[in-house]
C-alpha cells in the first residue's frame, strides 16, 4: 500500500502537510517583491537555525552542492587540508577536495567509531600550513556523531585553518551553535532535518570564511558564493532558484521556530534513546560506539539474520522504509532514520514492525512486545 509509505531513511525524510501545501502553489517571479520577502524571511530564520550572525546562503541543488561550495569558495589549488573519514560521507569530502586539487591529509577512524579530536590537534600543532579541517558531524552511513565542538576548538587555535563541517544530518536534530563553536562553514540539505523534499542546500559562512574567500582561487561559477552574498543583501538570488521549494522552506522554518530549537533537540534525543534501548532489548547490537550514536540515525547489527532480509520484510509487511548498509556493511547493518518530522508514534511503530518481522522470520529471541515496552518506557522519560 504505497500511499502509506513511511520514510525512516536518513533522507529524504517525511514532509509535513503544511510544507506540502506550501509547495503546491503557482510559482511567482523570483525578482518580485513577494519573493524578496520570502528570501528575507528565510535567511533570517536560517541564521536562527544555525545560531549565527553570519550569512546562510541557499543554493538550488542537493547537499553535495553545499559541500562543494564550501570548499571551492574558501580554498585554493594545492592548499593543505585535513579531512576526517569514518564513513561514506567523510569519503565524499575527500573526493571533493581531491577533485579540486587540494593536498589532503586524512584522519581516519574505523567505521562505527568516532574521529579522535586529538589526531587533528597533533597535525594542526605541527603544521602551520593547514588551511582547513573538513569533517562530517553526523556520519549518516554509520550513525556516528563526531565531536565537532572539540575539533573546532583545536582549529580555532590555529592561525590559518578554517573549520568546514558537513552538518547535513545534525542541523535541525541536535545543537550546532555555529558561532559559539567557531565553525566557519556549515553545509546542509533540505531533505534532512528541514522536513522538506530534496532540492535546496545551505552554506553558512563565518567572517573568517569570507576572509578565506578573498584568497580562494578555485574555479567557480554557479556555486560562487560571492554572487549569492551580493544578491542576498538585496533579498535576491543570482540565478532562478527553485521558487516552490522556497515556499516550502519558509513554512518548514516557521514550523521549526514554533517548536523551538530546544524542543527539537530533546525530541531527537528521546527518539534516539528509545530506538537504541529497544533495539538492544530485543538482542540486536548497535553499530556506533557507545555514547557516539547520532541523534538522527541509528545503525543496527542484526547478528542472526541478513539485514537486507529483515529490512525488506519490514518494508513489505509494514510499508516502513529503512536504510541498508553501504559498501562492506551491506547485509550487515540496517539503519533507522529518526530525523526531522518524526513523532513518538513513528518510533513505537518502527520498533513494533521490526519485532514483528523478526518474529515472523523466526529470529526473535525475546518475548514479542519486549522492544515496544522498552521504547514506551524510554519515551516517557524526560531528557534535557
Ligand atoms: C544526505 C547527506 C549529504 C548530502 O547528500 P545529497 O545527496 O547531495 O543531498 C551529505 N552529507 C551527509 C552526512 C548526508 O547524510
């Protein structure tokens, strides 16, 4: 029953009716006063979401466009950068940086483990030529959250380096105070915590990032952020943006403002806790190292069954789409997205569906209902 499909993958995420309704209007002129108002309002709300006084620019393109924009607007050919890699999206940063001729030093951690901030500190202390440290905050492929705050602290005490972060699955899920943590560039995308369809991405730039922009010589045109900055001052945009996605963005950001940052973060934390605890209670293992689970996605190892078989069973019987493992993790893990427009009902339902599917497949070693009971108890607990 396709109409009842519930997305619990880490993007695209479910879209609220209010946002869908905002989308389904006739486009308006992107140079009209009505559209200027939307640009003005959304850029204010984006600053609020990023907890920054700096600019947050909107690009029509997916999250990777924002990642690429972050690199090509702040760096120059041959620049030495450190890339963190503990999953698929860390690998993507390395690919982008390499494609533009940067000199990449890689700091790795085993998939499932967080990056060690000390490794960044050591390299930074011994090399004044580093121009940027580039990391993924919430590594979607493994469900690990990296300690961006501590890594940023080390970057901030370096004279030349800027901090570039992929916050695609952390913005709108957990606290990412851009200015307080001293992050210079943040990339994110609409189909994740923003509760929107794919198509828009966002690049937040600090003062220091704009200074770096002055010396940056990498080729750019469509993603030249200086053009975006110049036009945003006039509440405009350099090219024709996805007008209808801007309608959706405005509505989604208003919804987020109504809920409030703190409530959004505690909701994600409660859901993360409930998923983690319930999955453990039915004998499944978490892939992320203890204490480093992402607020938006949980990776699970079903030791006694192929993860793909379980995932397909949940999809077929319950119309809930879970994500599989990527690369060497295919069949080994499945991932539950609990990012964006997700409520307690979704959590109870997904836990119940997993238990029921395991029971049907003959691999549930606990009493049916154990997971739901633990999830319900966990959801009833307040977190701060
Ligand atoms: C989804 C995602 C992206 C963006 O991918 P696109 O497909 O280009 O939107 C980047 N980083 C992370 C961590 C993600 O989860």
